[in-house]
C-alpha cells in the first residue's frame, strides 16, 4: 500500500535505476550468471550488457613468503603453528547475511573439535560487526576468533598467506573479488552459490559450494573441508590454475576486445 517508505523507494531507487537502464550505452557486469540476472530480473536490455570480469594482479598473492608470514602472524598472537587457520574477508553487512552462516558454524566448531584445533580470522568491518562480536562472546570463543577490522589493501596478500581455509559465508554477491584473491593465494574455499560465484570455481572446488539458502549445508561443507586437509593441495592447485583467466593482462585484453573492438 502507499506509504512514505514506498514513496522514498520510488524516488530514490526505482526512478534512478529506471533512468540508468534507459540512458546508459553499456551496462557492464560479470561473470556470465550476472548477465542473465540483470537481463531477466533487473530488466536491463540484453543488447546493452557487456560481460567483463574483475581482475587481480595474481603475482601479489603468489610472491608472498607464506611460511614466514604465517609463522610471524601466529607468533605475535601466541597461537601454535600447527593450528588450522580459517580466514573470512569481507564487509559484514545485512545484505550478505553473514551471521546466518557464521553463528551455526561457530557452534558446530565449538561442539565438534578440540579447543586447539582451529582459529578464525575475520577481516572487515560493517554494521553487523558488533553483533558478530557479541555472538563470539556469547559462545565463549573470544580466544578462537580474531577480529582485524579493516585491513589496508597493501597488507591483504600477507593476510591470505596466513590462512589454511577460506570461509566465504554470503547470501548476496555479484563478482566477489575476495574469492579470486583467495584462489590466487591457493586457498581451498567453502562458499555459497550467491551471484556469479559458481562460475568462478573449478570442478573440484565446486564440491564445497552450497545453496545460499541453506546455512546448515554451508556448515557441513565447511566442517568437511576443514577436516579434509588431504584435499587442500589439489584444491590449491586447481584454484591457482583457474584464476589465471582473471589476471590483469587477461582481463585487460577482454576490455580491449569488448569495448574498443565494438568501437572500431
């Protein structure tokens, strides 16, 4: 029904987006699944949509001395080196619904592992960060979960070098850059099928891809991956190979062919 909230949505969201769809020459998105989303759901004319990937400088994530970075990070926090380090990197916002996955995962890890088995590093801020800290305190896991807040971009490659498993609990994504960063760093990943995520991964890594609407499935996949270190190396090799298509040179060539090729 009519309301002030609906009027504000119409003025500040519907109308600007309608104008954008009408007036823009090109609408850029990726990967392939997002082309279908913007065409079929958002209503962008398919003729205007250009498929372009996000890119990363892969060398930044592969030139890090992993053992040294990991050893120093853990030593600074009095954490034993043999521990399994779980890494979560993204903004904790209500849109992603991170806590929907994170709380049951923490409960499961607390109930089904020894206290010395794992530690979770969370990098990123956002409006859900205070609630995330409250959940950790409520579960008595203050020594098991490390909140780093915002991490400067120049330090991100060193952070990925610390992790053993990349945990990516999310309900809404487009083309998640953190995922291809984790792939470049050679981390095994557990994630959801939000946005175009599935199309970024190789065959082996998709074993640990779950329906975004099933938090319990995410927990099961995460625990399965954490308890299967024998498959980490295979996933690492696959991720490093697959991520090459998102390298800066590869994507630059894609831009040239897609945008300037059309102009020519």
